[in-house]
RNA sequence: GUCCCCAUCGUCUAGAGGCCCAGGACCCGGCCCUUUCAAGGCCGCGACACGGGUUCGAAUCCCGUUGGGGACGCCA
C-alpha cells in the first residue's frame, strides 16, 4: 500500500461542530498512526453559503484541538478550471451529457412520481438528446449505466453497494457552470492523492455515485471508511442549527482540548475497556477496525468527568496557560503565574470540572474586592463567633511565620481556647471572610495562598462588620 | 415511497458459541474519609428489544417482527 493520505474536508458554512471535529480526529489519528499525511480541504463550491469567517473558525478550531495537517489548505474554489476541464472531458467521452430540464420541470415530474407511488430518480429525458453547448440554460449530468451495481468494501461498514438504477443521473455541473459536490470531491481526492476517505456515515450511500464518477474518469477509487453519526439526546443527527455544539463553545465553557478529543474518540470507537486516552494514545491505538456502525450520543456528563480528569492530570504550567484567559476574565486584568497562584491551581485542580469553575474559585486571590455570598455570610458570620474570631485574629497577627503549619497551629489554639470549639465552627466564618464564599480549599491552605496582609485585612473587615451588628 | 444501516444497563461500551444468571466507565443513590467543597475509597441500582430457528450449549450464528437512524438537492 502506498503512503496513507487522508483528508478532512469541511464546508465553510459555519463553525466547526462536534461531528466534524470527530471526523477530523479520526482522519488525523489514522494518518499519523500509519505514518501518513492529513490534508485540509475547504469544500467551498457553494459560494452562496461559504464564508471566509467560517473557514477561519474551522482552522482555529482544528488548531485548538491540536491537529496538525500537511501542506497548504486546499480550497475547491481555487480549482474551478480543473473541475470544468474534467466535466468537459466527461461530456466529450459520452460519460456525461447536457440536460436542459428546468428545476421546475424536474420538481413537477418528481412530485408526479411520488404521487404515483414510484421512486424518483432523474428520468433520463435529456440522456440521448445530444444537447450542444449552445442549447440554452443547462446542467451537466453524469450518465450512469442502466444496470449493474456499484460496490465497495467499506472499512467500517463492510461490503456495501447500491444499484446504478437507484442512483440516477446526478448533476455534476450547475447551470451557472460551477461544479457540484460529488464531482469536486472525486476530482480533488484524485488530484490530492487521497488513499483513504474517512467521513461521516451520512455519506455512506453517496459513495456509489462517486464510484460511478471514478469509473467515468477511468481512475481507481481510494478506500472508504464511514464513521457512525454522533446524535443528540433525541437520537437525531447533530445539526448546526439545532444543537449548540461548536468546538469554540466548548472551549469558551472551559473544556480542555484533551478532554474533548478523549470524549470524541470514545464515541463510536473503543479500545477494550480503556476510557482515558491522551492524544498520543489515540494516535497509537486508533484502528478503523475498532469503529462501530451504530450512532452514538455525546454524553455531557462524561465530558465533564473527562475534563476534570485532564485538569487533574495536566502539568501545572500547561494548565495555567489553558486557564489564563479565564483567570484574566475573572480578574479583569492580565494575570501572571506567581508562587501563590501556582499553589492555588494545585489546590483547585481537584475541585474544578471546567476552567470557568476554576477561575471562579480562584477569584478571591485574583481580585481585591471579593463579592460576598450573602447567604454564606448570614449562615457563618454570626455574632456568637465574634469572641473566638477575635482571638484567632490576634493569634494570626502574632504568627511569626505565615505557612500552613503555623496557621493550623493558630486555629487549633483558638479552638482550644474557645473551650473545644469544633474546627468547622471557626473555619467556615474565616473562609467566608476571606473568600466571600463557603466553598474553598482547606482554610489553612487558603490563608497561606492569600498571604498575611490580605488575610488579616479581610478578617478584620469581617470583624468590623460583626461588631457593627 | 425506495434503498441502506443499526439494536448489551439512562449514556459510552467489553463481549467475535461455553470463561457471562453479562464486565468496565459516566450518571444516580448510600457509606467511609473530612474544617467547607471537591478529590479518593467501598457498596449499591441498572441491560443482552421481541419471536422463531441452528447447536449438547447463544448476548454471540440464521430468519422474521418491532423499534431507531441515515440517504435519496442546480447543499455539502
């Protein structure tokens, strides 16, 4: 087998969504696993709907996910001449013909066929009309054999095929002269030297028509592999309109690319019982033979769990870089990694399902004016704690060293002095005083991270508030 | 309507005739740990769609039924 070359070929008509991302992932993994190449092709033959913003969004999404591709981006619109040439060639050889049936006529005949309970494929009216180039508005249709069957051995679906009679003479060039999807795909896959077409199962039966095109072009087809669809909670194919599934949205919600790829990889593919896959493991183990044929749902709960796993696993500085935008959004200013923040990240990584959540929990360190959760204040900063809190504040202020062990000692002493006060009775008020919230890492750790000055100031402010009633 | 595909816990899946009165993971519930929240540990709930075959033996093979999905564009 020659060197493997796959391609990811999105149409730039929106953001990069989950289904496309998984197709990209599997194309990437397959190519890399086999020491081959991955090409990126933008299928912009439909100029009405294609936008450069969308192309940029797709490229950005792919880069964020961590996929690298080989060579320059291939845009179908830049290969118009080539497409036109081959259509002409097909017409000359009699593999295609001009059709002057108007869209309205076709629609009327289609409706009639359906009304009569017949299955509709183009009825071949212009097949042998031999319309020339000057016969007015026309499209070009591929001439399919009247009989026979197009078959291929799908790398996922196994032996597959469709009768030529059920395909119908498909249009390959619009009346405005632009090529249609199937023609462009086949020509470009050929020109790019694609060896494996790995795409969504919604293209499974389209393969037959494309095989007819390969025949007409007298070129051998590549191998095909169709991936099971990812469906929404209703079991329906993911739709850009209905389902909020853009890769950028996941990023903005604080999901890591590692988690997203891991999640996607396990939908429709498995490697024994293994659940956790790094990008490296995906590319080492990915195998088309392990891909299923049944559609799968994307479970948000599993994503959250995987995201937390990767948050727990990533090296600290890498995690900081991922979290930085979220910290900065929370702080409202640039944030640099210092010892306190590094320590806080270590404390927070076990309690954050997303980077958004992590940033929210880090807020008490990032800003000077903490916003207090009033319910927590009412519950924990009550007058009866005032004496113990004052005693603790004094002990803290007198501490020679502001480290976790010393802080723990001060708390123990204060609890003992208060007649064996339960640790929680004192820790919660302090937690609310310094973080504004009833939830944070351990209180000693929290104070150590915050530092002596800010901690004492916030406790002092809480005391003032308590004294004031 | 025509053609195609699929069918194991709510979800993702292991399972390629006996290792399965079905294993793992997520979710959910409980317990432990504990200064909060998590994390972690332990336990639990929970499925081979149905009906026929084949076989000594079927989640695994065959047929049918039912259910779900996909494709049938001058979209990709």
